[in-house]
C-alpha cells in the first residue's frame, strides 16, 4: 500500500535558521504531494503542493520539490520565524483519491 | 466561504453513550473525508465519500463506528457505544475536483 515517511521530530531551531523536514513516499502510479501545517488547536491547512515530477510548490517562504527519482518531497525554508512553530504533515493523494499522511513533525522555533 | 464546519467543537461523554459528530463540507466540493488524530496513532483516515457514496471505509476501526452522507452538504460520524479509547480529535475534510483537501477545525471527543 501507499506510505509516507517523515523525519522524526521534534525539531527545535533558533529564529532565522534554515529548515529541512524530510519526506519520502511509496505509492503506485503518480500521486500528488502536499505539505500541510497544523497550528495548536486548529485543523490542518494546506501549505503547498506539487502534482507532477519536478514541480516545485512554494508558499510563505516554504518550498518543496517533487523528486520522483528519489520519491521525496522535502520541505525547506531559508529563515524560520517563531510563528512557524507548528506540526507539519507530508501527504500524498493518488489519482483514485485516496490520501495518506505522514506522522507529522513538530517544529519549535525559539527567539 | 465559511470553510468546512464541524460540530460540536468539544464533546465529553460517558462510556457506552452514543456520540454523533457532524460535518458540513465546503459548498461545491464532491469528496468528504473523516480523520481521527491521536498522539499515539497520529492522523488516521477513517472513511471517505465521493459524490455522497462511501468509497473506502477500511480505516473505520470497528462496527461501533458508522458514517453517513445523506446529501452533498452534510455528513455524520457516529460512535455507538463509545469507549474511552475513542477519545481523539476528529477532523472532517472536503475537496473539489482538484487534489487538495480542506480541513475543518475538528471535534475534540473525550469519553470518560
């Protein structure tokens, strides 16, 4: 079956540090890939997406590139802020509409 | 757009009671998903509907759980009887023909 493996957390960084959260996936066919963010007490919000190989999704300074050769979709940000503290989920959705989420990675950014 | 609406936001009930969670998807969306989130198991897909029809309910933990979608604007997730291990945050999400899902704020269920 399909699976998404995320870098284990928690991740703690100082403000303005570089962020990478690794995500690899296993799926048949050509899934679409997503990063969602969850702030405390809230639902998941779509952060960015990529629907085909070599696509780069970007939003709010975050980026991720769909790498089919390595089945990866790593999340990066050049300079994190305290307000980026949240739980980040990598996810895939197949053409049939079935979704699979990673376990989530908790990011804490300290001033 | 109001987004996905879930009710109640918080529910506390005693073991053995029936619990009904409600969801109103975004207007025009044709797929609806129910998830459960716990510290131990993370985010789990319970069931999803396409055009009001259940497509995959393999994530429903057991027969105590049931979900319905009588029309395009309403869905329920029912637990009968509830047990303490059902305590979790339950999310509803919907999507249109594009791939991204939009999540509701969740219902925090506590079963004592």
